[in-house]
């Protein structure tokens, strides 16, 4: 599935470096977004490294999802494409 990284998950005074808000193509409501929970996401850096994460929940009512990554994401990831894969546990060995 194709998706685009929208921004870091943030609040008024904080920004979480390893959590991103993602818009998935074809998902336009909260129920469809909730069905994606548990799927893995992979973002490829310009150097070719893969950064893996997991969709943890819906974000708002317009179909956006929150994704939690293993490490902090660089700012250059915002606005780029990301792949949504089949479910797997990021923290498993």
C-alpha cells in the first residue's frame, strides 16, 4: 500500500521523533484506519537504509494513522512516500 508521511506526532510543546502521522491512499475514515493497526511500515532513506515501524492507531477522523518507529526519524522523511507491509512485530528478535 502506498502512503505519505505527513508529519511528526506532536503536541503543543513536544514533538516525538520516533512517531509519525501517515496518510494511506484509499483510507478516508477512522474505521478504515483502525483496520491497519499492527501492519508494518518501511521507509527507505536516500542512502538505501530501511527504517521499520508499526502502525499503532488511528489519528483523527480523516483516515490518518500513527506509526511508531524503532529509532528517531530524520526531518527529510516528512512528505516522502512510505510502504505499508504485512503485519509483523518490530520488537521481536
